């Protein structure tokens, strides 16, 4: 583990909470303007963060009535950010299921060139029938098949990058998320930055340990992996102020949205369930057998239900309409203590930060939390390199090949 | 010298042995200063691949906010939903200053797997379906739907947003698109007259690029527009013409008037120096109309040509 941790900011439109766009003092429509993204990226660069991160699904979010979704295509946003910044890394999410491999490899290599070697590709397989329908499909491809295609595609795309030889960082960084069995296998084989969504310190240590062991089995050094759990931050200058901010976020959460979102994550309707009773255990399934949803977040929510047995009302409040990532509430010192513990205990090489509200929550983060981490020697005060690979302390690994046994894929064609 | 302003585009490529990124930035700066309507950004240079043109446009638009861009892309390897998103994203970021020069080609790996009619393989037909589909996707989420009503917890009026439910011979796309309409209504669609028939051009394009030496383009376009029920003012006819670094405006203005063209696409000699010389010395003599307030306006097109959608749908 390096002596310093890595920090990305996930510019998740208005913020990670379902009610972020309604938080007092927030322009509800700001995330539909490109300046929202470029100004946060410039602040992230001034604070010496490793990278900005853009999540993406190629759909109009069916929940848009109640909260913003992403409304810009990530490579075009990152190209614009590249034009207005010099150092900050640029990580974008692009679907392996819904892009042509040759086109994607070329375009992502071009973005790396435009940005002077600052790009990283977050490989996602894209869950859900809504996205599938934008690409001619009547339903989403089966989970394991999506992951086989992802493995094949990463191999092909990395090979095209390797042929070009015009990247200041050798080639773009491969980023991967996904806590499913298939996702972890792909991450340990080809992932360089791995996002995770663990809630619990012990589980996060186990996840990171498992991935590093998996990488070793593939003949890779564990040092070639940077594991970044997602963390939502709610900051206040006193603990009471931070708690109050968290309360306000609950108050502004559109209830209809929170219920629909949870129903989507669990894969069953909440209709008829009592707000003040716990979720009936017989409704929960084995995560690897869940269809039509993201397995990682199903797992997270199921774990919360199993460990804490909350009432439906308590569960909705705990999730806050967010993705299910861990939420840390407190003063900059308290949150820094938490992040430092996760870092020192081997749960994280750094964090993918999801501020509670954008831009105000990120302003708090860079103005108060980043200086606290710097004071502790946990975070850089100046960039020492110019590329994303340099920021992350990553060398250039060999080009992966034979990533996946092709015979099941061929058989499915 | 002409007293009326005309659309003047300058054709360049970023990468692929043409302009470096830094040179393209200098060319764009000079072009904006000279009042060039748009830089046309090629997507290939002979056999060589350039920097993908929608990304080159996104990058340059992030540094030069009054210049228009016309980015080349093909149906080949681009699923319609993906290209529609990229182009609208850049157009919104550039405040309505992006156009797409859509080349006819083949399909992409994702769409090909579910092509509704596997016997459909005609590039021109595919282009027409694709162009019509882009227009409908670009209009599927009107920006009037944005409410931002925090008090009532209503972010958008989703009754105004409609799926496109497209089911053609080549593509099946549900929609709607994820982003609201841009300032210019929707991005400009251009096409190269060498690659398509006049009826296809007249139905699907806002801008038609012809060889400036060709004398019959305007008459052919007018006749085709009449056949498909659109007005001549709905489409800009631009003459593409290679120019020398030291050339005067005379020959160009002759072509413009003689061949009844609406504007010009200048092809400068190779390298940054050639492009800069043409932009600094020749362009000002042509009274260019800048992309103000939008590319559509700079091209002299009607603000929103909603008839295109109806004609194609």
C-alpha cells in the first residue's frame, strides 16, 4: 500500500441523495448545464484529486420526474473537461454491451490523446431492460453472457490501445466495479482501479484481500490494483450541524422516488408492505440469481436487512435514495478519522467520493476535508505527475490476453 | 466584395498526421476571430483515422465558445442511440453550435445483432432511416419539460417526454434520449452530395455539401425539395472547394453566384500554416456569418425545422 490515499469525485449530477436537487440553496436544474461538470472538475484539480468520475447508463432515467439522472454522454463531457484543465484524471463509464468494440477502442484512445494521457475507462456491462431497448433488444442479455462479452471487449480494446503507441501514459487505465462473482473475476484479471460498494469495514477488507489474491493467481502483482470504495460524505463544521444536514436530506427526499428505487434494487414491489415492519425474509433471493437489477446493490441492501433488520421506513431513510454506498456523517476531522481507518486497515487504497449535494457538498469536501487529510500526510499537496497512471502510482501492465474462455460465448451466438 | 454575409466553413482534421491537438487549438482560435461559421472536422483522412470528430468538437468547443463545428461521423460502427447522445451532448455544451456530417455506411456490431430486416443492406436507405431517427431522438425530450420545482418535488414534466418507439428495416430503438433539446432546436445534419441521392439529401439533411465546381447542384436540390415537400430555405447548399494559401476571393465569389450556392466549405492546403493563412487572409474577404447565436442561424437556416421530423416519420 502506498503512503497516501487516492481520491476521485463522482460527479453524480445533483448529488448522491434522492433529494440532493431539493437541498436548500441548490439550483434544481444545475446538473443539466455543462458548467456544473466543468466547474466541479476545475475545483477537483485545484484540490489535487486523482480524477473526476462519471457514471453512465445509456437511458433516460425512468425516475426523472423525481430526481435528476445523467443527461450528458461521458466521453464528450470529459473531452470538454480535458480542454479546461491540465492535470486532473478523467474516468468515464462506457458500456461493454452497447458499444461497438472497434469504435469504442478508437474513441477512448482518442480521448486519452486529447487529454494528454489522463483517461480511464470504467467498464460496465449495463443492467436492465430499459437500456437494452435503446439498442434493439427486447430484454437484457443474461448476466454471465454480459460479463463474458465485457472480458472479450476489454481484451480487444486494450489491444487496440497498445498498437497505437501515442498515449502519454502508455494506454488508458482500466477501471472496473461490480461485486458479483463474475465482476470480481473480471476485476482481478484486468482491473487496475476497482470500485466497490462495501458498507462494512471487515467486508471491505475481505473484498480487497480477495481481489488482490485473485490478481496474484492471474500472475499480477497486487500493487497493480487500486481499490476505491464508494463513500458518500455529509459534512458539517460541528457534529450537530452534520447530523442536521443529514436530516434535511431525508426531509427533501421524494418519497415516491425512494420507494420505487428500493423496489428496483430488490426486484420486488413494496406495495402492501407495512412501513413500520421489517422486510419479510422470504422475499429475498440469492444475489447471483437475481435478474433485472445490479447484483452489487442488491447484495448491499440485503446485507443491511440481514444485519440490522430495519423497518421499511428505517431502511428507506438509511439509503437516502442513494445507490446504497456507505454514508459518512460528521465533522471534517471525524470523516478523516473514518477514511484513515479504512485506509490503514487495508479496506481501501482511497475513495470514490460521492458528495451529498453538488456543488455545495463538494465545496465543503475540498475546503475542509482535503486539507485535513493533507495535514495528516494522507493526501498529496501537489501533483507529481501529469497522467492518470502517475497520479494512481500505476505502472504499465502487460496486455491481457485469453481473458475469458471463449467457448461458452461462441456457443451462445 | 460581397456585402451580404455568407456561411463559410473551413475543413480540417485533428490527428491522423494532419493537425496536432495544439495546432487545431490555434486554428480554432484564428477561425473564431475571423468569424468563420464552423470548422468542419473530418473523421478519417484517406486510410488514416483522425481524432474521433465528435470528441475533437467537444474539446475545441470547450476552448472556443463562439465557433461552430461540423463533425463527420458514419453510420458504420455507431449505434444510433450512441451517436445521437454524443452529438446532442456536444451541441448542448456548445450552446447550439454543433452539426453532424453523417456519412452513409454499414451498421454496428450492437445494432446488427438485432436488425429487424436482415435483408436490408442499402447504405442510402440506412442513412435515411438513421437521419430520421436522430431527429426524432433529438426532439424526444423538449427542454420545456424541465421544471425544477423543488417545492412540489417535480423535476420534470414527464408528460412532455415521449419514447420514439422506432421500428424500421435497419434499426429498432425505444428512446427517449437522456438529454433535453439544445438551443438550436436540434443539431444540424449535413450530408455529402457525392454519397447520396438527391431525394435522400432533400429529405434528411439541413445542409448539403457539393463540389463547388458542380453547376447543377442547386437545380437538382430545388427539384428534390419540391418532390419531398420542403422549402429551399430549409436547406443550405455549401460548395466545397480546395483553396491556395494566397488566393483571393474572386474565384470563390464567382462560384458562389454562378452555381447558386448558399455558402462555402474551404479546404486549405495541408498543415497548420496553410489553414491559418486561409483563415487570416481569405476568409475575411468573404464576409463570413459567424455561428451566432447558433450554428443553425449562422447557416441561414430556419430556427427549428420541425417539418423534417414529420417528413421522415
